[in-house]
C-alpha cells in the first residue's frame, strides 16, 4: 500500500536529553518547539512527565505562547498543534490544542466529556499510545483522532529501563487497517520512514529524529517521501 496523502509529522519532546542544567534544558526545549513550528511540524507532544503540575503548566503556557507567534502567519490547516501528555487538566487550563493519552490513561471518550463539561467550545485533538492491534481498534472505537503505534523498530534501553523489542512492519500494517489514522513511532529514521508510510501509516512520530537534528532538514526529507 503506497500513501498518497501528506505525511503527518509529530514531534515528542524530551528536555532531559538537552543538557544537565534545568534552566538550560527548558530554554533549549522552547527553542526546539519554536524550530519545529517554523519548520512545519504538524503536532508537538509535550512529554515532560517528571515535572510537577505547576512546572508543567508554566512550561505549557510558554510553549502555547510561542506557537501562537509561530502560527500567526499560517493558515489554519498549516498550524502546528501542541498536545499535553496525559494531563487533560493542564491542556484545558493552558488552551493547548489537545492531549496525548497513555494506554492506561482515561479513555478518549472521558477526555472529551471533560472538555464538554468545561464548556470551552473546543474540540480537542486526542492521540493515544497503542502497542498492539487491539489497542488501536479500541482507540478508534473511543473516538481518538490518532493512534501512536510503537515501537515499530524497537526502543533502545535507557537508564533503569531495558530495550523494548520491535513490533515490526507487519504489526504496523495490521494496525493501519483499523478505522483510525496511525502514526508510526519507535526507532523511525529518515531512511526507514518510507517503509512505515508504505505500510499504511498516516505519519511519523519521534523524539530523537527531530530533537537531535536540524528539524527543517528532517521535515523536508520526510515530506519528500509522500
């Protein structure tokens, strides 16, 4: 299956990989968020799970303000959206574009109910972490906008965490048969991204691919694959 539509690009943040000093990491992360927006990344997931609620809210407000400036010259379809990992309350309070839900979080249905009760007049973008076809099907049934399917090519070991084996392209292909756009995550590079797209993926999600490289160059190369 060869894709014909534009590839959706989804940057997941990790400020802890940006240095040892916290103030420097936050500053560099905000620079990366601005860089991603200017380069035309579609979605940015603020995934700073170790921050306190107060610090995450402060970071979210700063990121939302930066994106408002970067998006000012874009039409609505070209805007970069920001999603907050897991924290529906902070996404709402800071007027983020939506939320990313872990597989053990509240369901997309409940997240939408929270937005409806807040009467904010916003339909949030909701993405969900999925690790198998059943979870992708469930995300579709519960009204998520995207399923992030991972790890397609595996996940390297980190401090106190073992490596996670690859799900593989066959599993990605089956996930993409479900009634929801699927974004490939986990070990994706510029070189193997085309395999994900040809398996049916709507887009590419990554931390290191965007964060450790010139984002405009990465975006250009990935867009050329469509």
